[in-house]
C-alpha cells in the first residue's frame, strides 16, 4: 500500500516538473535577443533573484531525486532474498501442453545409399614405383 502511494507521488512529481519547466521563460526569450538587440547582453549574464517557478522546480527536483533514491534502495534490499521468481499470473494456472512425438513408419524414412568400399589402397600404402631407365 505504501509503495503504491510512493509510486503515485513519484509520477505526480514528474508531471509537475515537466509542467513547471515548460512554463518557465528562457533566459534569451526577450524579443530581438536573437538578432543582436539590446536585451541579448543578458542571455549569458547574471540573473536576478529566482522567481516562484524556478524555486518550485528546484524543490520538485529535490523530491523527485530523493524518492528515486529511496525506491532504488528499497528495490535493492528486496532483491537480496535470492533469485526472483516471475509472477506468471494466469499462466501459472494453465497446464503445459505436451504433444506426443509423431510416429513415422520406417518405410518412409529416407536412407542414404551404402558407400562402396574403397577399391584402391590409400596412397600411403602403395609401394614406390621404380624410376624408368634404372
């Protein structure tokens, strides 16, 4: 029950982070900053005090990473009990079907023709032939 609540919190925090990041205005979002306007000097310069959106995003990120680490530690402690057995659900209740092996009559099984025995001896067994003229 507690793990389900933590998972729901985790998903809600992730959605909130996405929403707050998308709502924030970028540092170079002033009109004309991309074309050399006067506001472009502040693109890489110091920023003023952070607003509500950036502070909320920071705290949501802290909660998100804390919950992530907590769930990882919980999962690692649960996994030390030995090899996990998969939850098969309804599949565990079904018997495994076994089909009997198909019986093929011996007359239908193809066989390779018998190889004739080698008529000539192997080259290592041949006697050396005398050289002509000697």
